[in-house]
């Protein structure tokens, strides 16, 4: 795992375990998901948007410290198959996914959209 990400040891272990057991690279997934998420502002709950206007230009940022359903991760996890062990593990570790998404956003800022 790249050392540029400052996440807990528990999260690092979970990410490694998911990769070794299922071949799912959660870091790569998070980058692709965030790219889609940040260009699709309509996915963001209104309460998670920080809208500013300067010189007639409207800018929208995502509220990273949102505590309820950050990054709409619940919607993503609800779309996974219920019968899969992987799905169950991801759902149970939703907080780790949110931690990873926040950290990837910090390292690779994609925040501002107009």
C-alpha cells in the first residue's frame, strides 16, 4: 500500500486482506469512484454541499466531514449482491471505506466543481 495514505493499521490490514482474498484493489476502486462521484454533483446530498459564488462563478465543494452517509457509500454497498461474502465484509467495514475515500481525496484533491 502506498505510504502516502495515512490510514489506520486496521484499515490497511482490511484493504490488504480484501485484495489477497478477492483480488479487489480498494485503493484503485476508490480513485475511480471518487472521480465519478466528484463530477456527478447530483449524487451529493444537499446537506453535504458547500456552495460558494465569486465573480458570478458558482463553485461546489463536498463537505468531507459529513458524518451521515459520507460519499453516498451506503447506496454503493446496497447495490452489491447480498449472497457474497465480500459484500458482507465491505458492508460491515463501511467506516474503513469512508476513511479510505477521505484519505484518497486528501492526497488526490478532486474537490472543486462549478
